[in-house]
């Protein structure tokens, strides 16, 4: 059984801060679960272009508001507390947090992240074995 609290991650190497977001990585590949779980803050006013070419991601908003735009279709969807979206086609997208608020998201990746990934120029993570 794995039991963790966010406090166990804060201030460690698993607490990753970058321009526009902070990701607190709770479950990595080494846990053997077949997925990874992050508690991620999208900083207020952030606009992030991303495309996870090597991973599928499901995201559940637990705090804040913003929007996601599918760059293939141009369709924009509002995000607020209780919204879930799944990038089931490796969708290239823009994620925006509204001015005046951040978004706190629970992010699940498949295949799982190892914890060594960094976003490349396209916003993707390399596939790490």
C-alpha cells in the first residue's frame, strides 16, 4: 500500500516549479501502478501550449478557473472546479488560467512519468523507459 500526503512532496525534488506551473508529483513510474499522478497548479494568467506526443493525460480541476483550446479544431472549453478533460488523442492544446485565479489540477499520465521529464520546445515530455 502506498500512502502519501502532499506535505511529503512539498520542498523535495518531486515539487517542480516552472514558468506558468508548479507540479507536485505524487506517484511515479517506480510505484508500479501503470500511471503517474500529479497535483499541479497552473499559475494565474498562465497560457501554456502543450502536446503530450508520448503520453495520454486526464486532468481534473479541483480549484480555480480557466480554459483549454484544442489547436486542431480551435474549439475552446471552459474549465472550472469539477471539470475533467482527457487528452486521448495526444491533443495539441493551449491551457489558460484566468487572470486573478490559478487552477489546481489532478493530472494522471499513462505511461507513467519517471520524474526526470522536462517539457521540450513543443510542450511534450520525452518517453522515458
